[in-house]
C-alpha cells in the first residue's frame, strides 16, 4: 500500500462544456474530481491511475440547491452532503434523504463529499442512492451531444458501474415535488456508526384515507445496485393500508433481493433483516403521514 | 484515618498535554534528521512459500535508492520478537534462562520461507517516499508456493502442511497440567450439577492511532541509535544487540515521550530489526522506516485467538467442586507471546475461583496467519469471556443469583493469586467493587428482563482479577534516580514509557509527594537507555506499582540526605524534620523551617568543603504479586427482530489501592471499557480462508467504536491501599476491558435468553440464535 | 512530474510552495511546511487524525489534493493557540483528561472548533455526531465529550464578558 499518489495532470475547466471537451479528448485516461473522497482514496490504492484529473470546482452554478418543495429541487453536482444535511427544505420535505445523509457519521466526509459524487461511485450500499431512488429522483447528464435526463433507477448498472460514459458528467440531481399526503423514511443497519450499511431501506408513501395511492420502496446493500422492491410495491399499491399487508410487502421485498456475504454481514442476515427494515420503514412513513 | 496528601490523589492534567493539544508534540514519524532516508518494506503476497530468489538489481539501480536488503544482507541469527525470553522467570538459573530463550526463537529478520501474507521479504531505503515505493515495485521475488493452513484446528491435523520444521502437527507447545491441583474426576463426582461449554475468541488488533514506525542510525564509530515508540526499551535493546552481534553498550535506544498508543503491541520487536538492517547498509545515514496502516495491521501482532472447552462441577449450595479447561491458541506464524498469554489465560480460568480440583491444558498452534502477540489484558479478556459465562451458567443451574455466586466463590485476601507460582492475595476489595457497581447499575431492579416492543433489556456482570505486573512468573525490576536541583526542583530519571497513560506525570506526583515538592517541580529525564537505569518495561499494568516503588525508594533516599543536611542548619535531629510545601520543617516547632532550595544550594556550594549533590537511587524488584480486581457491569438492549445490541450503560468499580491521579485511572478504565466493547461487538480480524489475505486490514473494514458507539460509562474507584504499593496503589492499565465481553454476553442472555459463545457477538449470530430457540 | 509554484494560506500566513498536482494537503503540510501536528493515521479517511479546517470546515487532508485548496484559509492545530495562550478548546482538553496519547487530539480539537463555531451550545448527542469522524482508541471518548461541553461553556462565558 503506497503513501504517495501516482503523478497526473490536473485540469480545472471553467465551464461544463470545457470539462466535457477534456473528458472526450482524454477518454478513459481522465477521471472527474468533485469532493475527492472516493477518487483520491482509489488512486492511493492504485485501483485507478488516471493521467488527467478534471476538477469541477471552478465551474459556476454547480454548488447550488435551487427550487422548493412545490416546484421540485435541483441539487448541483458540487453540493456537499453537509449542505444537503443543512438544507431546511430537504429536512422538512424530503425527510428520507435527510435521514440518509444525517446518519453518515463522519462530518469530514460530509463536508468534502458531494451527493452527486456519491451517486457516481455507485456503491450498492449508498444510503443516498437508496433515498433518492425512493424519491423518484432524476439526473441531468451533460455529454458532448448536449444533455439528457435519466431517472435514477436507470442510472446504476452494476457494482461501481453506472451508465455514464467517460465523456459525460452528472451536473444535477432533480427531486420532484411530492404529491400531497406523502411521507417518507429511511433506515439502515451498521456495525459501527461510521460503517457502510449492511442493509438500508427508504420508502416514499402517498396515501389518502389509508388507501395507498403510490409507494416506492428502495433497498440498498442487498443487490449489485440499489434496487426498488417492485413486487413489494405492487402488494400495497391501491390497497388499504393495514399491518398484515405491510408485512406481506416486506416479505415480498425480502424475496426480491440477492444479498451476499461479505466482511460486514451475511447473505442470510441481510435477507432476513430486509424484511424487518422494509416493514419498519413503511410503518414509519405511514406514522408520519398520520401525524 | 484519612491521609491528606498534597500531590498524590490530585486530578492533575497529564504532563505534555499542551504539547499534544498544540501540535508541538513530536512523534517518531514527525522526526527529521540530516540526511535521513525513508524506508519501506516489501511484504509477501503468499501465505506459505519458500523464497528461491530475490533480485534486487533493478531496485538498486534506481537513482535515489541507497539501500536494498533481503535475506542475504541481514544477520541469520534466530530470535523471537517476544521480549521476555531475555528475562528470567522466578526460580530459574542462568543455565535455564539460556534454554528458556532458545525455546522461543523461531524467526529471523527475513526468513527463508514466508509463513503469512504480509510477512516482510525485503526492504529499501531511499531519499524520499516516492522513490522508495518505486524501488519496492522493482524488486523481483521468486517464490515456491507451499500449501497453507489458516485454521488452528485444521493445522493440528496429521495431514496439515508443516509450517515450522520439526514442529509436528504445528503444535508449538503443549502446556501440561502444571496448573492443575487435586483430582477433577473426584470433583465431578462430588458435583450436583455439571456445566459444559465451548467458547471461541478471535484476533483483536490494537489499532493504536500511530502506525508502526522506527528510525535507526549507525554513527561513524559503529554505534547504533534507535528511535522507537516501544514499551520495553532496555529489554529490546539487548535483543537488537543479540541479533546483530553487537556489544550491548554499542546500542542506544531512544523512546520518545510522545507515543501514539500501544496497548501491548509495542512490547515486542516490531519493525526495528528491519530498520536497523537498512541503516547498516545505508552508509551512516539515518533511516526512518514507515508503515502504512495496512502494513501495520498485518506485520505487527494481534491478540491471540484462544478457544476454550470448559467443564465445571458445582454443588447445590454453590460450592465449585471441579474446573477443567482445555484450550487451543492460534499463534499465527511465529510463537511470540502465545505461550505466555495462554499460560496466564489458563491460570485465570483455574484459579480465580475457590476450587480444590482443577485441571487445564493447552495446545499452542502455528497457522499461516499474522502473528499473535501481546495485547492489553494478555489472555485475561479471552479467559473471562469463557469463565464468566460458565460461572453465570453454573449459578443458573442451581438457581442462585450470579452475583451472589461470585461473592461466595471468588478468591480474596490471603488466598492464592491466579498468577503462577501463586502468592497470597495482598488485598482484594472485590466484594466492595461488586456491591457498589451492582447498586449503580441497578442490578436487582434490572435483572428481570424488560420489554419495549421488539426490544429487550438486560444486565450482566463479570468479576475480574488482574495482575499488577507479571511477578513472580517473571522477575521484574525498575530503577529510578533522583537529583535535587538548586532552586528547589528535582530531576527524576526513569525508564517507563508514556504510551498515553501519563505514567511519567504520575511518577512525578509520587516523587513530589515524598519530597515535599509540587508536581511541577519535577523534571522528567527519560527515553534514553544511555541515561536511564534498567526497567523491565511498561506492560502488564506494572509501571505505577513497580517504577512507582522505585521512585518512592529513590525519593526516600534523597529525602534522607536532604534532612541530614537540613538538620545541621535547623539544629534538630533528622527524625524531627519533615518536608512539605517546598520547605523543611521541624515537626514540633514548625516556625523553624527553611526552603528545600536553600538546603540544596548550601549542600552544593558548601562553605566548609562538605559538598554534596543531594540524590537518591533505588532498584525495586519483587517476587510477589498484588493483584487488582474489578467488577464490570453492562446494561444492554437487544432488538429481537434484528439482533442488534446497544450497550446502554457500563459500570466498572475497580480496586485501585490508591488512585495517585484519579482522572488518569478513570481514563484507563473508560478507554479499556470501550476497547472491550469493540472486542465484543464490532471488531473482527478476518483472514480469507482460501488465500490467507487479511480482509480487515484498515479502519474501513476493521471497525473500532466511534464517539457515537460509546455508551454511558460510570467508573468507581475503590481505594483500599495495599502496603506493598507506592502510597498503596495497584495497577489498572489493562483491567478496564478484561470483563467487558463476558458482562455483555451475560447481559444479552439476561435480556433474550441466548448465549453467544463466539466473539464477536454480532447481530447475525444473535438473530440466528433467537430463531433457533 | 511537473511542479508549479502555488500560494497557500495556512494559519493566517501565506507561503509559496512548489506543488505537484498529485500531492495531498497532508504531505504539503507535513513535508513541505514542517507542520507535523496534522497526522497520518490511516490514509483512507477513516480515522480523522489528518483533519484540518478549510474555510472553517473540517476536511481530511489525506484525501485532499493540495492543488484544490490553494488560496483558501487553512487552519491546522498549530494555528489555534495565540502565542503561549491556549485556545479555550485546547485548555478544556488539557484540564478534563481528554488527552491520553494525543495522536487523535489535533484532529479532534479542530473538529470541535468547527462544531462550536457553528453550534455554540451543543447537546452531548450533537457533540458525538460532530466527532464521529475522529477515532480515538485511548479515551473511550468520555472525557473528550466532557471537555467539548466544558469548552462550549467557557467560550460562551467569554462572549458574555466582551
């Protein structure tokens, strides 16, 4: 394990277009730098050895949170996890996202790390990804041809793999405005407070008169990417909310996931606790709706 | 009678606190010497392989590289990293000492075959880190890969690969029944109930925040200076001289006063031999050998995994009639401390509770994994995890409160200690500790399991006997030297090492109290084996007691000289004089007094030619133990749906004898407790069973508790001074964590009725056990 | 490997450093500027011993490319005391037994400063949350948290007087 990084050329484009140009020119020989928490760590381990590092930090307009809960929220690529945590609108109206960020223990990681950067790392245990998946977020991606919007459930392809091509960058996360009578929650299980999640869940529930109008259930660390438990959702959609049905949905979620055994936990445990966490997260969201 | 002290018993801030708080403190990694080179080490990627060839040529040619070393460049002397083979066990002759340390020697600086993934194979020294790292990549090693074995039970089988020549079944040592007494078969026959169970523990890593590091330098006369954050400078200095064939006087070991934690991991040789070998080749330039955290994880030692099979016989009235223990220890690739910790562990299992019929045996087994060594508690945390659960099980069998069972059966004052050969327990305040801690945690109210939805709460306890130093198993001694200065200060010269526990500041408090000075008046001179006298080392909870007694002896000597001189000036016999507040007083007529400073000046510049430097020197050695005791209680909450355990509160009452500095004692117990919680619940040193690669070699994969994982902790200091201790003090450095795993395991059982017999106690195991119920 | 002159403002003082783009802030502080109070503890950003404040916010200098913090105000542990007068946080750590081996202390104190600058009256839980990125193996955190709460009180008192 080295102490020192391998040399590279550092580039700080002044516009997003310039950044895209660099990335197109250098293709796989370049990597994007936002907060650097993951990039610098992987460079030190020699997992990656880019010849060029393209920093986004001088590109204007990427470090803002814009909009509100009625129009929807736009969170720029350079917005840090700490800024997300401190955003009153997110704390009040996108509670599951706030909870996912708040339980990230290291203040330093939250100060340096960006939310978009976290998504691009695409770890299947990303708490932020789980919450955003349950919130129906979209990503605005810039590429040499222009830009496009991609729903987050189409963004992740595998472990540390997204649909991003080398010459593309995510510039924004778009959070939709949530319909009235919607509430959410996030929960996870960890070894110590600073550890990566063993299992994480997020739920966004829309219900009126105790009939579930819409529900999104996202689960993390139990498949190669964060996933939606679609069958679990199907169990509840358009149905009257009641305890037995929630338990059935949780059981369906547990059947849908494909966890592995690793240093943090076992496949068996993750499957079992997926059921428990999904149930509890739905219950929590429901409780918040009724409050 | 309550004694009033002016310095002892005060919660003084640790010395050197401001330096640590401002970044002024210089640790070894912060050192810069003229011409200093950076050393880096090449580690084996294979768990078991012969080294056929090491081609250093490309590395040597790289500009900026000044030394490349492998097997052929280093002494071939066999040794052990374990320090105490250089010290005699009690009652052993010089001849036997020689055999004693040859028994341990199973390693060399670069072995001709590697025995674990991460074993050093070669090293470089270069003008900077980048070049050193590039040079490592240019070294080409040819290995002949051998079959490897990672599990100790597998390693003991006939068909297992042999790791050390002529060590059959990889059983390096079999500790026989010397720890036994009476007749266990008879004892089991007398029992009304028998409890039997097996327990497993894993390797725990020290995770001290300062990674392994060393600086070494040969000067032009060939004299070697080593800078290392070690716990045992005098003993390791002798070892280095032995390995490198140097006269001991040619080796100078410097220990910084700032060490970033040790927890027993710096008792042994760590990377010093490699650093010295690099310095030997670096033509007079100092070499700083630096390790990454990942390298520190595998190249330095970890706590022995010890597995126990326990059988205990008990009568319905609570009498223990027989205890039988069989254990095996995973020593890893080299023997190091595994014999010693296993021995201590067995002794604890068999002797802390009153029982006439005890039998124990142990196998110490090599595996192709990183070396097991000394870590805080030294076999006792492992032993207590097993023993204190067996005790709870026995109490349950006969329907007795486990607290009562312990009060009834734990050995106390006057009875034999659990350290071999046993000496009488000088004083045990264990009963008081148990009663106080039980009351503070709410034992009687909380023993009936409480519910809150899917959560269950419970309390559990462990009672602990721990050693203050390893006497008489080892003959230990400490020396101290004091000189008084003009102006009324004193220089105290000791060899104890400040690992974070402020031993130097606390020793200064002892000296100041005895000399009638303030703590700030004491200057500490330390950290240089050319200046300090011998000290066995800073380990085994021994320094406050051992070095403290040396300091007290030296201070008394200096005081004697001081009072003899003062008696001339104050016109009173020395026996009529006393010191306090920086003055010498005539006891019965205190208006007759003079400043200590003046006594010293007048002695130094004596007008009639009777000049004297007022000094004291003392060597303190013991063949006795003064065991310390504690009661560790834990309150937990278990989530029955997820198996998660939350430690709500910990209470530890410790029999400290006298708390020379109560804040320091509390800090040791609190820190030890949280290490114990990590050991029990979240830490796990994992070796891949196919490749032998350590999968938990950094803080991301190996999880120690954060601030958010630290529960409410209450420590109670029970002060029943012991005559043999300085101002009555006993040890505490290790005891905070010793009972924690058992207390938590017992609390979990109280909460949810499942007993987890394998550490770490993870939610995965608890959930599985709950489902099986 | 190209080195370029870069301006750093550390502890209020500007310096010119010959910087290569792959150097971390930790290396620059320790090796180039001789500020060894900031420590290497793990290299993976897990222990927090390398914590410094950049524009008052806590970052991991081992994972920060130095080139990205040029022209920013950087505070290391050496910049906190005023001459020989300890900052109230430092004094509280000293007085409350919050320092054992001291290796985590610089990072712990700077994380504390960032907390108290933003939240002058934190609860015990908020203190734990602010320090969760700083590992300590010696103290069990008990006296560290006590020291932070005491420092908060002292600083508040100081504000009342002025």
